[in-house]
């Protein structure tokens, strides 16, 4: 099943890129790379450092919130190892395997904390994406995304209240420690931790979007107001349609279709989006693969 699932994702990626290449001129894409402005490219590349540092610090924060205190080496290895394992999974769900890189801790417990970590990133993606979406659609429909955002925030701050009911239900079937480990995420959802994770996630998201915007500027001038109205929606679409290999193809398709109506050339948008995906996802995944090759999770 996993093999067929991987083949399906690769097939979807190929189909999406085929459709894209029919709507844009590949030679113009090559030309856009040749004419890219190095200053903005290297500025975007430089943001890889704070991008990864924030992810590592946020992961350390969530681990410490439940008194799991591995060394920096294990924390860094688990983040990059998660990139590596998540590379071929839809929505990067393979990152749930971060627990393989943390010594003397339940893989299920660390997996549940990974859900919290990813969940906050996705929540911010949804919240900001819906705000941007409200700027693109007419009144009164623009009120619906704002209402949805309020529901998301209320859910985040009240999610911990579900723990007793869920724990009681699961213990009717088993007294296994696996239940407590699988519900470790709720221990990380106290009000103070939620505020801390929201702050980390907002800063990380801001760096992530700015990095993407700088990469687009390397290919073509785009006013900031267009960025505010479109790029968060691109990430929202990419999140809600985890269909392809490494999410490649979905983001490119969304970016081209959202930015071209604003007069931005599709070839430039396509080139910038692919290159942004390479430096923010494929490179860390490759680093994670190299780290795993020299220090396998089983050895922990």
C-alpha cells in the first residue's frame, strides 16, 4: 500500500507539472532563471538559517513543556530526520516519526507532540490564509473566513478540555501506557504553552512567507499588497490539498493561478516557487538523509 501510495503521489506531481508546462513557456522559465536578481535570491537563501533555527527552538519548547529534555544533538537530528522521512508523505505526515530520533522516549508520545507542533503551524497557515482569502472575495462572503478564524482560535484554547473524556473512553478498551503516551499532546496544550506556541508559529510563518516573497522578487517585482492578498492563500491551498510528492506541483499551480491575474508572469512565479521549495524543503530533507545515514534512529 505504501509503495502504491508513493507511486500515486509521484504520478500526481507529474500530472500537475505537465498541466503547468502547457500553460507556461518552459523556455521563458529558463530565461527567468537567467535574469533573476542575485540580491533577492541570496536574501531568500539567507532566511533558511532563521527558518530552521525557529523550527528547532519551537520543537525544543514543545518537548520541554512536557518535561522531555533531550540534548541539542537529538533535537536537531529529530527535526532534520523528520524532514527526511516526511519528504515522500502527503502533507509531510512522515514527520510523525521524529520520535525515532529521541532516546528513551515513547515513539507514540513524541509523535503526539509532533502533531501539536505541526498543528500550530497549520493553524497559523489556516488563520492567515483565511484572512487573505477574505481580501479576495466580495462582501458578505468575506465574513465567513473571519468567522472561521475565530472558531479555530477558540478550538486551540479549549482543546485541552477534551482530554478527560477522550482518556476515559480509550481506557474502557485498554489500560495500556500507549493511551497516556498518545494523549501526551494534551499536556502540551495548557494556556501558557498555547500562547507560546502561537507566538513561535507566527514568527516562523512570517519568516517562511517573507522568504518566499524574496524569492519571487528575485524573478519579478511584486508589490507587497499583492503578496499579502495571495501568498497566504497559496499556502492555504497547499495545506488543504496534500496530494503530491513533497507537496510539489500543488503550490506551483496555486501560485501561478493566483498571481497571474495580478499581471505577474506565470513563468517567473513558477521558477520562484520551485526554487523556494528546493531551499526550504528538499535541502533540509537531504541533510536529514545524510544525518540518518551516519547515525541511524535505531542506534538511539
